[in-house]
């Protein structure tokens, strides 16, 4: 289970980096554009931050299991 915990934490870091840097190729994907249309730009960022926190919590839980 420890490897899955590490993967979840690394995934969370990648999500935060993508949210902060906003690489154009990724940020212009249809799914993210749909999120922006529904939630707005700031709401989309908050959504991704919450998703990253959830991944960190899952990762830590898996590491301690």
C-alpha cells in the first residue's frame, strides 16, 4: 500500500504545479474549459486545490496503513 500512497502524494504535487503554472496546452483542454465555464477561473483553481488536498490525505492514509 505504501507505493499507492507515494503515487497519490506525487499526483497531488503534479495537480498543484499544473494549477499554479497553468500550462497552456493542459489548461486549454475541453474538460478544464468546461470546469471554467461552470465554476469560473477561480472556482476551477479552488476545485483543483481541493482535489490535491484529497489526494494528499489519501496518500498519507495509505502510507500509515
